[in-house]
C-alpha cells in the first residue's frame, strides 16, 4: 500500500536511508543521520511537499518525496525527486510503484518539471527514470568524492505539464496554502 508519510514512518525511512549512506554512492551524504536530524529534515520537507511510503505487511519498504530543486522563488515550478527502497527489496517493482504515485502527486500540485540527480553507475535508477519518461539533460563528471571514489552525477528531467496548465494548478495551490 502506498500512503502519505506518518510520524511512525520516519524511523523506518531513516533506516533505509542510512543504509545507502553507509553502503552506496546513491546519496552523496557521507555521515549517517541521527533520528532527530532526519526528523527535522522530514518535517521541513513535508511542510510544502509530498512524502509517500510503500508499506507491505506492516513494514515500510520504500519511500519517495519531492523537495525544492532550488530555494529561489522562480524555481517553484520545478521539484526534485528522491526515491529510496530497502536494499533487500530492489528489483521487485517497488520503485515503479513509488515513481508512479509521486509523479501523480507532482502533476496534481502543478509542477512543470521534475528533476532527479542520479549517481554515475546507478543503472537501475537510470532505467527506472527513463521508464517513466525522464530524459538525461546533463552529466557532471567527478562531481563528488565518496569513500575515496570520484563520481559523476546525471541530471534527469521529466516535463509534467504545459506551462499554462502548471501555472493554473500551482497558483491555485499557493492561494489555498495562504488560506490555511
């Protein structure tokens, strides 16, 4: 079942994410996060963006969320995507389920573009993004050093709507947030 994040999901999401910090170049974070630091990050993100989890048999096996592509207001039409799966659940379709759901939420919220940064060599993530209509727009070689390895990053982008459609939905969402 895919659903919106609840407070009880933060710790399982952190466990998934900390595995990638320790064992994978999928994230360029190098130090595992504490529960309080991760909780603060989650709360900051969900004030404005959706965060979903995929739960099977009462256990969170993956999550996806949107965040700011850039904090400057002119970029408000573009969101950034993150998808993380329990490392033992990869290759079973969970990433596709999360991707489909988070794209629907981004479209609902009126974003024009969705971006995603994928570390060089993460072919499974590249395949998943291409499957859902993302195109590689840039490659930065040796953008970061993790565990003694210089790694590049690919920027993938998916267009979600026309600018006119995005503007109508996005402006409606901003006005609704002001009324709260």
